[in-house]
C-alpha cells in the first residue's frame, strides 16, 4: 500500500496508535467538540474511519453547556494516550478546564462511552508506561514526572508522584512535552516534542534509559518541516505491524485546515529509532499492507434517519441540548430548536460540525424555515475565531438571507491568550449583508479552499440559492486562519439560535452534501 504524505489532509492532532492483531486504532484530540476523543480504525494505515468515541460527555456543567459565559474553547480533551494491558484497553487524557485527568477502560475499542475514573489532578500530556509489571503515567512540560497507577486503575498510588528527569530550559521556546513512552529490548524510550529558540523548529526528541533511575541519554529523531517552513513535523507514537515493520505517526501545524498527520517508516539502529529517511519525512513510501477501504472522514448526509443518532463524522460544538435536536420529529430532516438565547455563534448551543479537508471542501444544505420565529438565525457557518455565517434570519416577521462576519485585524496574542470569548467579541466588529427571502426554502453553500499549506490561499466563499440549481454569491471571500483561541482547524457548522429570546422556533435541514471536487462548485 502506497502512503502519500500528509496521511490525510484534515485536522487530526496528537495521535496515539495501538495495534490489535491486523487492526490499527488511533485516537486524536478534538478539544471542546462532543462526543469526545474519537477512535479511528484502519487495516492498511492509509484509509481510516471513526468507529467510536471514548466518551460522549466530559461534564454536564456551565463550561461544556455554554452557559453563563463559560466555555471550553481551546481546552477540553487533550492528547489521549492508549494502552492494552492484561487483555483490557485503556485511554487517558486531561481536561485543564476541569483540572482533572480522566482514565477510561473498555473490552471493546469500537464501543463508545468507555468506563471512566476521574482523578482530581492534572497530568499534562501524559503517556502510559508499562515497566516491570507496573503501569505509570509519564507527564509534564520540561520537568518530566512519573506517577504510578493503582493496580485496579481506580486512580494513582498516593505518594508515588516524583520527578523523572529535567529537560533543557535555556534556548528553548518550548520545553519537552507530548510524551509517548515505550519499552523495547530492555530500554525505556520517552519521546517528546520540543522547540528551540531562534531559527529552530518543532522537533521530535527521544530520551532512553535502562531503568527509571536513569541515566537518560538524548537523541534528536526528527527535525523536518517539509514544505511549510518553520512548522516542524513532530509529536506522536511509534508502533509496528504484524510483520514486524515499524512506523511513526507525527503531525504538523498546517494552517487553517488544522494539524495534519504524517506517516513514516521507522528502523532501529544501535538501540535508537530512526524515523523516516534518516530523519526526514518521505513524501511517499510503500508499507506492504494490502489496501482496505474505509468510510471517509467527511460525509454527505441526507438526514433520513429513523433514530436520533448521528453519523460518527459529526460532532457538536460543546455539549448539545438533547431535547433541542431531532431526526424523527420530521422524518428526512435535521430539526434544530432554539431553546437557548445566544449572543452570537460561539455562544450558541447545538451547532453541528464536521472537519474540513484540504485542498478543497464544499458543503451545501437545504434549509426550510417555516418554523422560525423572530430572533431566529439558522444556516451554515465557517467555524473559527474570525467566523462567518450564512443563513436565514427573521426579524419582525420578515425573513432575509444574511451573511454575518467578524471583521477587523486578526486579534493579537494578548487578546487570544486571555481565553475569554467576550474579549474576542469586543475586538472584532460584525458586518452583515442581507437579501430579502420571499419563500420558506433556501439552499446554502460554503466553499473552503486551502492552497499551498498555509503559504497561499486559505478562504471561504458563501452562496445561496432559491432553487438548488443557480447559486448566488454573497459577500467576498473570507480569509481563514488557525488560532490558539479555539486550537482546532476551521470547520463547517450547521447552526440555529435565537439572539432575542429563549422560546424561539426551529429550523429544518435536509440533503447535506460534501464535495472535495472543485468542479462541483
């Protein structure tokens, strides 16, 4: 099977991979999107599909329900670690907003909502480490620490937390973090990312030792940015296939589409893993595995479902109100009911999302708005910090197609780092373009273009149609970018909210279409 890097051109950061026989399973980070912690499966390491989610809900509270000005943007589920131990599967991740570490287990990787234990401490970017029949979490940033898990995985052993090693501080923009820990041939291997100051790029480094007491030796494994200067490919796991061939999967910050994974071969030399082609990521290589198809990571959806169950490519922006959406109230349609007043898009509940994909992603949907009330606004959005949305809004009994966009210079880091959505609301102004709508049905489309991997054109364009055939552009193309305020790639979203009251109406959506073919525009 031929691998073409990047492995897939969509937001899938912080991977960890676990092989079970001939099956490969991968987890990734989706932050505040729910359900949380997607599990992907592959037979050939090229085609991957989402088969489950580790949990549907982090917490039913103000943070995850977008209440009282609280939110989980840029936080939520981070950097899950996977492990198989004594016939059972385990996953662990932190939520900094909850100040907790979550430890999950299951007997079936493809079953959603694993059993979970909550630990009232934050073990940042941890990795499982099995050593001498004990299981540890290796975690930290710069100061790398170790804590032992209880034998029944009900928590951590009191008093077991200790410093394992310290990584360099001087001359470092980012000290070591993002651990992946392994044991092979009597060696303990700890893989991290770090980032030197100056002209340095993110890179993958490895520390190894014969015991937990050290001493630890260090080696740079990967220092390569391929065609995006300054954006090093790093942070991820090592794993093997049934034939004993080894691989590494690392990711790269790749502009507005998000952080995308790269796969590379690994060989072992003098007890060290050698990644790619002597430390460089290959554009292509052969795995020797037979090709096996999988469901794509972006899908069209007719919304003709007999149960209120989403396809696994969909995630909600934060925790949904389960009583405010339905496939069954009007068969053939997704109904979104406006039960919560929202100031604007990022405070609105029940926005349903999918990832975008480079280099081109077009999405369109039909909206029937006969159930809308004054104050309702429903449609499609390009969900990111400087978002834009096209939809139907009702005011004083009159409906219009409205393109609403955040405008202004990109918010500086001093504003973004506060983590306050209100600060961003105050930074950006909003501008609208409207067209009077004279019927109850309209088609809406957003076209995303990601050219040259963050060094070229990254835009979204907005269209509407009154017959589903002839499309009319509304407004100008919008520039897209990746921001730490959300910490995820730009997504398509289906939204409906009311900015005036809590007893709004509803919007019915049908025939959602995704196309990666620019000829379909």
